[in-house]
C-alpha cells in the first residue's frame, strides 16, 4: 500500500491543486459551489484532506460530519496517480480516522449500462476492498 498521509490543506498550492482536481474530476451536476464547501469547512461541518506523498499532492477527500456520522462527499486522485492503490490507502486512513462514527457514502450504480459502467464498477470495488 502506498505511503501517503492525509493532511488539511495548508499551502495555497494545495488549495489550487484541490480546486483544479475538483473541477476536473466531477461533472458539473455533481459539484457543489466551491464557496459552499469552503464555508462548511470553515464552520467545521466539512473536513478537507489533501492526500500527500512526500509533500506531493496526489488527491483529496472531503467529508461532511456530524457527531455520530461521517459521509464521504468527494474523493479524487489526480489522473497521473490513479491505479496505484492511492485511493484505497486514502479510504483506509479515512475509515481509521473516523472509526468512532458511522461512515456513509453514495456511489453511482455500477449496474446501469453505459459508457462509464466499467469505471463505476472499479470505483465500487475500491470501497468493497476497504470493507464497505
């Protein structure tokens, strides 16, 4: 498993990379206004984690939090780092970090036919491999 860490975005470059990856990774219909995410982050209702390896930005995760539950809102790995187990390593760390709460996620149906069905099936398998 890759040696990664989850860390809050501290540098301007992390925020910029996170924003660009967010825009590239999620269709417009699935994206919340980024300012809304930032407001929830500042209020403490959302956690944002940079996925880093030796200081290099690989991706990010965002969760929505309540005292009893955490929902994975977004998880994205930069395209050039996909397929290396980074998403699985990040999910493993997220589950450990929030082990005292229920953990929720929603995914697109991997059963509906379409051009991205194989991708949806691979995404689901990542979560299944992590015990979800």
